[in-house]
């Protein structure tokens, strides 16, 4: 997630476009946002 949210001086223009595309996908897709959230905080356990 860090590589998606932060820009680095060493990134080539192509890498910046890939980064923007990933961010656009996560912000436009409910499924992608849920995946990021689950990976960040963990999947809820049901008892």
C-alpha cells in the first residue's frame, strides 16, 4: 500500500502511471477497496 500512496523520486514515468492506475482501481472498485481493507486490518472472524 505504501508504494500505491507515496511517490518516490526514483520512479520512472511509466511506474507513476502504473501507480495512478492502481489507485484509480482501488478508489473505483468496491471489491478492490474491500480487499485492501481486509489485508490492512485482517479478515473478520465469525464465531
